[in-house]
């Protein structure tokens, strides 16, 4: 079961594949998903999910 506060990280590779990781606690990986292709424009992004609300790190 995921925690009330989740940290989601998306990292895009040079070949446009990506890795999505969700952490429950500090460096405690709960979910990972390899994505074969993405057109996401950034190299990486981090999003917090707390009480079903998504926030950027600057809003956490």
C-alpha cells in the first residue's frame, strides 16, 4: 500500500525511453515502471502527491 505522501520521479533517457519511480519514504521504492517511449519535453520531473493533490517540490 502506498503512503499518504508519495514522491514520483520521471527520468527521460536520451533515446526517449523513460523510468517512472514512486517512493514511499526516503529511498524506499514502492513502484517502478519502464516506459519504452515518451515525448515528455523535460529530462526529468519530480512530483509530490499528498492527500490526492499533486505538488511540485517548490510547493511541498
